C-alpha cells in the first residue's frame, strides 16, 4: 500500500509537472496565437486599406473614363493589335533570311512605358514613343520621330529602322538624331528620325522598330502616332508641363488657379506629365480631364533609375538642378510637342507656377496677333512668321507679399491675386510659345532646333511677360515693385476658382 501510495504520489507529481508544462506550453502557443491572429487581422485591415486606395487611383480603374484613358495610353505606345493573339493583322512580309516580326516574347520593356535596344557593345537605348511627321516645311519627309534616351553621348550604333506597314517590313536608315543638349550627362535625349521611302509617302506605318544590324529581330515595337484634329482645323494653344513630382505636397489649390487662368486666357488644353502627386492634385486633374481641359500622361524614368512611389521624389531632389534632371524634363516636353504639333498652332512649355500675363486684358492669341504687327516692321523677319515667341519674366513671391499683409478684398487662398509684388522683369529668364510648323526640338526655356533657321521673336514686355509664382525668392530680389496687372481677371478668376473648390470638395479642406 505505502509503495502504491508513493507510486501514486510520484505519478501525481509527474502528471502535475507534465500538466503544468503542457499548460505553460499551451498558454504560450495560444497567447502567441492570439497575438498572431490579431496581427493577421491588422495586416489584412491595412492591406484592404492599401487596396482601396490603389483601386481608386491607379491599378484598377474605378470608372469608365479612367479605364478609357488607360487604353489610350497603351494605344499611343504600343501597336496592340499587331501582337494580340486575336489580332486582325496576320502574315508577315519580310525579305527571306532576314529577321522576323517581333513577337511579344522578343520585346524588351523597361519601367512600364519604355522599350529597349541593347547593342552588342552593351549600350542601351530606351524608346518611349514614335510620331509620324509630314510637316510642309520639312526638307526630308515624311519621317518617323522616336523619343529616345541613351546612356552614352554619341549614337553610332543604331543605323536601321524597321518600318512596319501591317506586318510588311520596309527598311529605312536612321537619317538623323536630334539632340537638344550640349552638355555632359549620364543620360541623353534624342529624337531619332527614320525617313519613309518616297513611294510610301502617302501611307502611315503602323509601327517602327530600331535595330543595330539590318536583319536583327527587333526587341522594340513602337506605335507610330499621327494625332490630327477630327475636323481638320488646328486649335490655337496647348501647354506642356513636365513630369509633376509632388507625392507629399498638396499643390492642388495652385493647380486650380493656374488651370482657370489658362482657360481665361483662351488656352485650349494643358498636357501634364505625372510621376507622383498628392491625391487631391490627382482628383483635380481627373476633374479637368473629364471636361477636356487637361490630358494627363503618367511617366517613368527609364533604365536603372528608381520609380517606386516616393523614391522618384528623393531621386529628383538628389539630382537637384543637375544636367541629368534637364534630360528628364526634355523627354515630356518633346514628347508633348510631337504628340500635339498637328493639333495646335502654338505650343507653350511651362511649369504650373508660371504663366504668360498679357497686358491690357489681352488673351494669348491677341498677343500673337499684336506681335505680328510689330514683327512685320522688323526687316530681319523677311515676311517669315517666327519659329517661336520668346517672353521675359519676373518672380512674384509670397515672401514679398508678407510685408504688406493680405489684400482684404481678395480671398486669402487666391495666392496668384494676393502675390502682386515682383522683381524687375529679367532678360535671362525666358519661356517660349512655339510655332508648331517650325520646331524640331525644345528645351524648357527656348526652342533648340528649328526647321531651317530659328527665327525668334522677343515679345516686348509691354505686350506680355511671364509671372513666375514662388513661395520665396531664390536670388537677386531687389527693387521689388507692385504689379496688379493680374487683377484684370480678379472677379472671373476668383469666381471660377471658388466654383472649382466647391465642386471638387476641396473648399472643406480650406475652411477648417
Ligand atoms: C497598419 O497601419 C497603421 C497606420 O498606418 C500602422 O500604425 C500599423 O503599424 C500597421 N500595422 C501593420 C500590421 O502593418
Ligand atoms: C480592390 O481590389 C481588391 C483586389 O482586386 C478587391 O479585393 C477589393 O474588393 C477592391 N476594393 C474596392 C474598394 O474596390
Ligand atoms: C540564309 O541564312 C543561312 C544561315 O545563316 C546562310 O547560310 C545562308 O547563306 C543565307 N542565305 C541567304 C540567301 O542569305
Ligand atoms: C541605307 O544606307 C545604306 C548604306 O549607306 C545604303 O546603301 C541604303 O541605300 C540606305 N537605305 C535606304 C532605304 O535609304
Ligand atoms: C505627306 O505629305 C505629302 C505632300 O508633301 C502628301 O503627298 C502625302 O499624302 C502626305 N502623307 C499623308 C499620310 O498624309
Ligand atoms: C509699323 O510700321 C508702320 C509704317 O511705318 C506704322 O504705321 C505702324 O504703326 C508700325 N506698327 C508697329 C506696331 O510698330
């Protein structure tokens, strides 16, 4: 019995010990489990949060207009129908023993919108878009222009273009590579030009590829765009804005004022390229896009440069105002020019913190007409219309205004109307309105290549000048004067901006 008792006690102790251990282990597992499942719920919550933001803004278009605009982007970059499995176009027509029509499996894409050509020496050319150019004043025409970026200074290795008329291959040589830069940089922008043979001058090729050796199978296939007005009549003005990069700063109020003022000055459309922008700016742009006043094109940087949300901003900040950054500005500017040269008579290259302000309540077309009178009296123009109209500008800043307080008659959020203190107009600060019949390459401050000689008309500052709105003055800010020229549009601009703020719901953000 005692033995048994001892036995029992031992068993009891052991079972107690085991039980305790299991309880402890079980408690550990279960509490961990509890934590894990809580964590899981939170991750799921966060994921769905992220999803709903993305669904709304980027990946999965939430409504039909956005879906349509995605399709439009694709169709301006890529000849979808030619590679689609169900495509209508069938049957290659290619000289024997030479290349083949590149399939989707042969193509090399880069950072979503770009395509590549890798040379045998390891140099890489990136292509964004291609445009048909048959403008009257060209010596050699028609041609196809390809907006390209190269990681080297010279372009010796690309010599051949494959022009695709349906899937019939027509060879052509690269006839020129226009660059707008004369500076050393890690990247260079080129407008590569392929001539279309004379017997095909009335047919527009569907697509173009660039190759190193004549019979290579291409690794790129670009849609050849030819944007023309439906009714055959060019509109007057488009403005082109380089890639916006405001992931953290909400510039929507400024954007609205700028777009409304452009509309008042009878500018037809603003073409705006976008890296990353604040959600409010995105809604503002979507609103104007729906009403046909804005067209947004998403943009990435080619090659090994960063493109993740937020990182692009850090990268562009790092480049500061370096040469490479200028290259990334010239890509959208030149793409915008070629995309719209047949749609508008004039194209202006501006940032959205600057605007051409005519004097005496004129609109932009009045400025051009008035300039024509003046220029006809200048013998050097020899009856030519200018390739470009060059404007001089001044800086208006909020810092200058602070010394004077708010103007009580104007809503404080109308920063353009409040900031009426400026520097003298500077000769060194220029922006241009380009004549679409006469320009081959642009920079953000002036035309860089014209068809023939560049005739540049300096618009007198008593007709119009650029107002550049900034928060502070970068340098040389003496001799500040009050300039209320913009008040010509005070009532109409205030009303239109107010309406927009109400319609987009942004007014609630302002009146907190
Ligand atoms: C979920 O998001 C919140 C707020 O952004 C953040 O504080 C939290 O750490 C996130 N949780 C997880 C599990 O990622
Ligand atoms: C967002 O997309 C995800 C994944 O396709 C889907 O499960 C979710 O329901 C969508 N949310 C909204 C708000 O549309
Ligand atoms: C076709 O290609 C093969 C293999 O590269 C070559 O041997 C042949 O000579 C070529 N024929 C012609 C007509 O170029
Ligand atoms: C391309 O250049 C080569 C060599 O310079 C020349 O023989 C050929 O005729 C050119 N082809 C076209 C289509 O212009
Ligand atoms: C290009 O212009 C020429 C006249 O210079 C014309 O004959 C030809 O048809 C035009 N091409 C197209 C596709 O309109
Ligand atoms: C151009 O010259 C004509 C004749 O000399 C003169 O009447 C006219 O006022 C001038 N126009 C301008 C804008 O200077």
